[in-house]
């Protein structure tokens, strides 16, 4: 599991502490489990989004569309889970310089998201995947 490495929030932002953890599955599926805790001072529902970087966070240029779970609009507070099929979005890619950013916005204030490092291993010749 990868724990949160950076978090920088404005005050009264939806999810002032996302407590993001990421667990890439080791079964060759390319599934990355993303867990976070959503909270808001007013208990508002939030819009949750994910951005992916392949260069350590210098840019967020990876398109992650194979996402299921507690993402998008109208997400209520509590412990939440998203699955990302990285193999569908990044076929044949692998490396340790990937970063996932989870951001929550309650429509009032938003701020930078919680970011975590993640190892992506979708190379079919690596570790038998």
C-alpha cells in the first residue's frame, strides 16, 4: 500500500483530509484500488475526481477513464473506494514515476488533492502479467 505523501488544502474545503491509500493488485489484472475518506464541515456531497501523472507530478497528462466506484458527482462523506483499471488505460506501461491525485470539491471551495505514488506494472513480459 502507498500512503499519502502530500496534501495541501485551503480552509473549509470538502475533504480537508482525504487520507488516500493506493493498493495496486499483484494478480496481473492492472487494477489499482484507491481508498479515501471523504469529509466536509457542512456534510455536503462532493464531486470527486482523479488525475494521473507519469512524470512524478510535473504534469497530469495520463487519461484515466476506466474508473469505477466512488468517483464523480454527489459522493457522500465517509470511507470510499475507487478501482482503476490501469491496464485498460495504460496497456504495456510500467514504472515507479506514476502519481495519482484525488481531489474533492463541494462546490464552495476547492483545493489541491491528496497525491500518492503508485507503481504501475502492465508490461506483459514483466513478472508474467
